C-alpha cells in the first residue's frame, strides 16, 4: 500500500495570467484534498478544463504532504506521485 500523500486542488481568477496573485481570495474555488497525486491530477484536469477559455482563471495542485512533513524523502514522494492509481 502506497503512503498517503495529500494534495490540495484549488484555483481562481488571477490579477494577471502570468502571476499567482488572485483577484479575490474569498472567491477561490477549493476543489478538494486528495490522497495521492494521481487523484489530484484528475480533479485538476476537470477543473482546469471547465475554465480553459478564461486566461485569467487558473488551478493549482499543492503538495500538502510536503508542507506537513518537510523531512519526507523526496525520492519516495516522487516515486509514489508517479503511480497512476
């Protein structure tokens, strides 16, 4: 069984398409928290595809497990994130 590696998917309207500063943080779309990168990537693709025509709206995947446990072996984390399922 693979180690649980939590990921957050969220997005919103950016002030500028090349930035990561949001117009209004109270209007962020929190898609969800997922137990692995593969699930988060599926959610990210779904959310991003709904806003593909809006250059100012962007979605992100945040590696929560790296924030919760910064001492995690990055080699193991990358190996688990590359698993598809």
